[in-house]
C-alpha cells in the first residue's frame, strides 16, 4: 500500500470510529469528529474556524 493510501485509511478509520449516535443538534465545536477534522487540517497548515450556525448546524471553514 502506498503512503497516501495508508494515510487516507487511517483518517477514514478515525472518522468512522467516532460515535455519531447522538443527535446532531447536540454537537458543539468540541465534538470529537469536528475536533479530529480541525486537528488534521491545522496539522496540514490550514487555519480552521468552526462556526455555530444554530440548531446543531456547523460550518468548518478552512484556508490553506
């Protein structure tokens, strides 16, 4: 397997393992799936800002 494929599978594994059984309306900026995505994007050099749009909606904006 190539390094790129291994990295993709590692990220996919982490995302799939997150418990998403809680209704989305209870998510906040510290939710594990948002925290993981933010961490990965920031490690890649992106600036991340999670914006609460109300009613459990989130917008994760990033720039590289």
